[in-house]
């Protein structure tokens, strides 16, 4: 079976490795996003999937957005099945008709929950105890296609976005293993999604790094964990932006202190009043420095109880309806 793979993010690498090691699967090629400037030198760098394709000698296409040329390529290469995982681009409806066995997406949630661009982060921010990886058929609607199969993944306490993404990535191999033959034969059975239970996520930006201390501490802890490693979370102290890598919610009595007020600053961490409880910051980084445990950070950056840390408004990550950017777009990849 000739297979094309569309992906850009590192979460897709285990799926690629599984396909590469599977007898009877022949890579027609990989479609991925273009190389982008990155790092201090702003040199062009390939994303993880594009780098993998080059290292393996797999044909690589990197259009800014897939269109007629990629559809013609799929047909010319006699691609029978296209698999998508974290591609990050919307697919034209005509592309869905090019592979004989269709286009199938590995989506990192238990659909219909958390359709869209940031399902991993949304599950953590929402306090879910589990999430999963779904194999779904791509249709002309945002992550709304029928589901063939799913694997559940537990979210342990204290989990970060990075750790959860890795476990979801490792679920791709087993999920494909038990469905690949049916996909090849065109006999896979699917179930329609329950639209009543649908929720939507959006693409994250650097603006999502802020923390609003008016929110409950438990919500802020989830957000810190969810947004690691990117876009991370930040607060302002004395006009300087500080990065936060680790925090824990406390049911502490704040004695009526205004949200953002520093309650303690010692070897145990930097304790901040919130809308409910307190948030203890455990790892911080100042501009030009490195991420440090709070005790070490405070030796070089003194913070006094009674001072205020300034937060930022937090935009919701989840909605019961598609976010505006997704409303007019027909298909998600």
C-alpha cells in the first residue's frame, strides 16, 4: 500500500517510525510545512517531520498550503491512503478524494471533545483525568469525521503538556497496528461523532503565556503545566517579564490579599495570592538567565512579601463552537 503522510510536529514521529517498519507499507512521500527561521541566528530550520523525511530519504513536499500541485502529486504517485497527524494546515476538499482509501487523521483527543488545534493543552487546562488518540476520517468539517478507533491515555497529577504529548505520540503505533489492514482493504468500520458533545480548541500564540491571578490557583497551575514547553507562562515583576516553568496550587488562606500579592518568598517558593487559594511558583527565569529553582532564583532576584506580580488576561482555549478563525475553513489537517 502506497501511503502519504502529512505532519509537522514531533508528536507525529512515532507514527512515522511505525509505518516505516511495517511490511507492506511504501512511503510515497511526506507533506509538511516549509522550513522556518528559528533560533538566535534566525536560520531556516526544518520541523521535526520534515527533518525525519530528509534523514530517511523519503520524498518531501513543503508547500505553504497544500493545493492543486499536491493533489496532482498524490494522483501521480498512486497514493492509496493518506494519514495526517499535527500537520497544522487546512486541507482542500479535493485533496480528500485523491487517495483511493481516503484521508485519515490521528487526532489527540477523545472526539468529539477538543476538536481543533490544541487538544492536548485543552485537556490539561480543563483538568481532565484522561484523554486519548482517535483515528478519524477527514471530512469537509473541522475534525468532525467518523471515528474508526481510539486509545485512551491517562493524565496523571502534575502532568505537563510535553509529557502528555509524548504518551499520546506513543499511542499512534498501537492504534495504527490494529487498523492498518482494514484501512488498506477499505473495510474499516466507523462511528459518527456525537455532535452534542463537541467542543473546540484554537491555535495557541505567544499571547497565551499570561497568567491572570484573579483566576483560582488550581486553574493557574493547570495552565502552567499545559503550556510547557510552548508558549510557556509569564508574569511581570517591577516591569520585567519572568518566565514560570513549574507551579503548584495551594488551598492557602490569603487573608484577603489582592490577587497577585506576594504572600511568601523563601526557600519553599514564591507564593502568590489568587482569586481562590495561592499559587506557589517553584521554577522561574529572568531575562538573559536560565530557569532556576525558586530558592536560587530569589537569591539573585529579590522579591518581598507585599509586593505585587502583574498578570495578564487569559483567553479561553475551549469553546462549544468553532473559534472564529475556524468557522470559514472547511477541513482541518
